[in-house]
C-alpha cells in the first residue's frame, strides 16, 4: 500500500454560508477543520504503515543474508 497524490486531500469543498446564522457558520468551520485534521492523520498513518512494512521486509532480507553467511 503506497500513498499516492490521489490519496491526499488537497481541497475540501465549502458550503455557501451567506445568510446563515453565526452559530451555524462557526459549527461548519469547526467541522471542516476537524475533517482536515482527521484526513491529515489518516495520510500520516498510511505513510507510517508503509515505512513499517518496508522496515519489516528489510529485516527479513537482512536476517536471510546473515543466515546465508553463517551467522
């Protein structure tokens, strides 16, 4: 699983807020900020999982090489 540009969220569409009460606008803004934070967290987690998988494979190959060399 690799992270591609298609997995990243560059833009989030915003609803038209003209004429809405202030409380509603604040709630929408806070929700949008929270969604962006969640998506960034998911992207970071995907990168960490990818790195962990690579590290595990590297360890497997290193151990195999050490066994071949008699260690």
